[in-house]
C-alpha cells in the first residue's frame, strides 16, 4: 500500500530533551516536507526537501533540523524542544515537487513538550 | 509572503443542500490549486485539484478557479453529515511547495 508513515504518533516529552520524529514513504517520491498545525494558525511548512541531500527552510524552521540521506526517509529533529513546539506535525511527500503533483500526508504526530 | 485566505466558519448547511466554500490567494504566479478535507485530529485528504480557469467536477464536488480574481471555490452538492469537516484550500506554484489557508469548518445539519 502506498503510504507515508510517521513515528511516533504521540509523544510527550520535557523541555530540552532531544527527539526525532521519523517519516518514511514507499512511493519513490522525490519531494518531502514537514508541516506543523496549530489552532488558528493552520498548516505551516517547517522544512522541505527536493531530493536526497537537498533541503531548504520553510516558513517556520526555527528550532528544527532535518536530514535527507535516503530518498524514502526525512526525519525531523528537535535538538532542544520547548513548549512552543507543542503541536500536531505532518510529514508529506509528492512525486516531484512540480506544481501539479499531488501531495500525500502522513497520519500525524501529536507532540507535547512540558 | 504568499497568503491564502479562507473564512474560518463554522459554515452550517442543511443535509441535502449545496455547501459553498471560498478561498482567495495573494500570489498571481500560483499555478496549482487544491482542496483538502481534514477530520479532527486526522491528516488532510486531497479531494480536488484544479489548474486552469473554469469548473472541474468530480462526483458531488465541483472546484471553480478564477485566476483573474485570484479566487478558488469548492461546491459540495447533496451535502451529507459525513461531509462535516474542515476544508483546507492550498495553493502551489514553486519549489517551496504548497501554501495552505487556515481552513473552513463545515457542519452539515441532519
């Protein structure tokens, strides 16, 4: 089944404790991205990647890191999480990043930072 | 910065009626337009895409695009309670991916 997977789905952590949210897609997509969704603010892009070893900042990159060492994986790293990073996170992918490409979303990761 | 505007709602529509959702965007260079449906706590699900001016129909859904007015709409005919959700308008046009509106909360009243 073609899908984008994320792990963990739920995470409660404390301020300053490094964490990684994994994202993997099995559709051989070149383009992957991370979003956060907050009430009243909608979906905002954190980082995106056009291909392996190519990443770029989205609208809200502060406090986050990403890497793209393999085509299928695009982990999101929070080196020192803070309470304002409590949010619902979505990973997404599409075939090429072209304007008409359909974007597929993972199931989401609900993160709480205490 | 690219902006996509939607009325947050809630928009309340009787079952069986037509629900009309609207979206405006700021970047005239935008080339692709999408409507996603999102149930509470779930991931967005693509329901319509449109790339050229005019109407595009798919079942009970019709997307309308007017690039001159920078306006996109979604019509849902014969609304069902299962259509109750938040509808996200998304606009694309460059390598930096999609810009999303904040969504319109739609409630279909039985």
